[in-house]
C-alpha cells in the first residue's frame, strides 16, 4: 500500500513549531536535556548510558550496519534511520549534531526508543483477549494485483491461516471481513473499538511504481501527535490533532516491535523497518493497532513467494508468534524476543491447528452486524496546538 520512504531533509523549520509531548518520565538526575531552538534533545551518550546499551552514530550519508549486535542502538547523523535491537526503526526527527554531540529528539526518546527498547514497561501493554484481524482491501478494492493474484485474496488467506493459530493460544479472533467483500476503513476500526481488550492487526502486501526491485517487510503504527509520519518530510496542522489512535501509540509501537522482530526473525526478507503512518485504520482505532506489509507484489521474486500458500502460512505463523510475544509482555514484564533470538532458535514455527470454521463465523458475523454500516463518528479535534509540557511536570516512565 504505502510507497517507500523518502529520506527526510527539510524538517528543521517545521521542527521549530513543534511542541513536545512525552510519555516517559525523565528523572532529572539521569537525563541532561539539551534545548535547541526551544526544543528538547538528549545526547546519544546519555541515552546509551541510561539504557546500558552500546550506541553508535555513523556519519551522514554512510550506510548503517545491520549486523552489529554489539551496538543495539545505531543512528545515522542527519537521518531518521536507526537500527534498534537489530531491526530498522524510523525516528520521527533526524539525529542532529551540536557541540560535538549527536542528539536525538525527546519525542523519539519517549515515543520511539523507549517503547522499542523497553516495551514491557509500556503501561497496559500486553492486555489482549481479542485479536482483530483485518485483511486489507476486498470486493471491488483489489489492492495491488500481481501476475499470480490480488492483494485482497492473499491478505485474506494469511488472516484465515492466522486465526486458528491464535485461537489455539486461547485468544478470541474477529475478522473484519470473512470473504471477498468491501468493508469501509472506519467500520474496520469500529469493529476493533467495540471489542474489550483487543488489538488490531491489518494485513497488506506492498507495491511501488518507483522501483521494481523494492522488496522487504515493513510495519506501521500510528504516528505520535506532533510528529511527521515516516513518509512525510513536514508537519501539517493535522499532525497536532488528537486522534483515537493517539492514546495508545506507545502500546501500538510495542506491538509493532513484537510482530516485526518475529516476522523478520523467521523469514529472511529485507528489513524496511518499523515505521509510522496516519492510515485511517491506525488513526481511528483506539486499541493498539499495526499494519503489516508482507512483501512486494511488484517485485518478481517476492510476488512469487506471496503467491505460495506455504510461504503465506509461514508469514501467518510468524505474525502469530509476534502477537503471543506481545501478550507475554503483560505477563512476564520482560523484553520480547528479538530478530537475533529468532534466528538463533532452530525450533520450527507452530503447525496450523484444526480450523473451527462454523463457530468462528457466527461470532464474527454477529459483531459485524452490531457495528453494522453505521457511520463512524470522529471525536472532536483539538483546535489549539497542544500545550508545551515542561520536563518537571512531565510524566514519564515509572
Ligand atoms: Zn494494501
């Protein structure tokens, strides 16, 4: 669905009007906040010491190393690209240089680095009873079409394969669509919002007109308020609006990390990264929500893989392991498994359990009827920019 990200360069001036909202608690003794043009930054050294994780900053324009597990935090000067715990992760704002120090925005510390490095400490993380599986597109909306078939069918098949895997783990599963018909985006979000303790997982396959060789996985969660999405180079006034997805952006990021590390760790496709977007299904869901792009239908090799049902089964199983790891965050309060852990383990992916079709369909249909075709009403949006929060008054991590 989305196009590949463009490297951001023109953020500086819009950054000047950014009000920071943070959800991590900063203990004054541990953090040295550096103010530049009225905005808060933390040095990479400071971040590295706080987490006890070795960090590295490569010069602007240099290629980031992806196979250096001795540096769990890797940044590129002047860029939003980073590798965090072995997976590409896109910051909201570029790393800047000041007085010989590499600096990361406070927004990224709170909204990107903290939920990626310590997802188990995100409030209410891992609370899952119901998984809403959202196969992208449907009906007249085919999504991308390759020579082997349409995105809408591949996405539905992955969801159908994933459903019994999750049910076997004791999770309730609701599909936003059971067959080849169109469901409006706001209805998909409404289905998620109607279920208690739910998470929302949207399944898509990727496409681009720009580069026929583009490959790989990527995953999206909702862009934090006041930050640009990964594919945007500038903020707009709507970037400051409070949305249903804003209240759970940290939990969504943790879910993104759990699923992405599993998918990338189980299937050796190119790592495009953990990204941010304001897609309708992410914006309108008030429960943790992610959208996964499981490879490119526009690339010769990957479209063949996607057309293979066993490969799709593997993808479904890998997403299932990621969801299970997200749930475990709430129970074990420990960091989840990372790409490298999955690659080290030799255990094969779980086998698909027996599908109990009739039972599931009944439950799903009744829920879809419940939310029906009623129009989703957006909550009132803030017309004033968010107020600036001082370090002292800011609530961060426990
Ligand atoms: Zn799509």
